[in-house]
C-alpha cells in the first residue's frame, strides 16, 4: 500500500513550489523567540521540535499570519483545511511513531530548509525532504521523522482533504 502521494499529480504543487523562496525569506526574518515548543503536544520528541502556527483546529492565528504575506496568499489559493504551520526540527532530533487525522486528510510538506538528510518514514516507506520540493502522505498512517544533520529542518506543513487531490 503506498503511503506517499505523487505530488506531481496535485494541481497546486507548482504554485506551492514557486512560493518556496518567499516562504524561506519570510521564515528567516521571523524571530526565533516566537517559535512555539512542541512539548505541550501529545507527541514526545527527542531533541527539539518547534512550530510557527498559522491555522490549527480550524482557528486562524491572524497576528502571526499578518507577518507572512506569502502564507496569507497561499491560505487564499490552496485548499488548506487545518494544521498550517512551519514545522521546525532541531539538529539531531527525531519524532517517534505517531499518526494524525482519520483517513480523509493528506498531509502536505514543502521543504524550506533541509540539506536532504532529514527523513520521514510512513509505514515501511521512507522519503527525504528536499529543498523546495513537496511531499504528500497519508497522515492517518503511523509515521516518524529524523533530522540527523547539524542544521534545522524546516517544512511548511498543512492538511488538505483527500477529495482535493486533483
């Protein structure tokens, strides 16, 4: 059973990849002290795992969204339903097996800062994040991640509905 979707078949992949450089510039300007530590979530991480939230559980975080013009534009253009964040894994960090939404959601990741060594394994399939490239996977399947590098791994992460995969 394939756990990853072919991002080249999603009609919005090009739009998202074209926005990668602007997202990276906006992320790099954002102060690190605004990063939220993921320790309060139910998933224990090893090392550091932070996020910058834009949408969570249907709520939009407008004070943060206004700091990111490209995110504002993408929220209007893309069929984002929930959990839109920058996900930030520190160097030498990992996130153990966990799963997310029931089967109607697809998790989308756009590599913002990655050297290609950080990976995500969904079921028995492993993919490495690539700069400016999209990964899409079944969030209800168990998955884990690792960043063995000396640098932060940053992805722009959000959910879409399976029916929006066209």
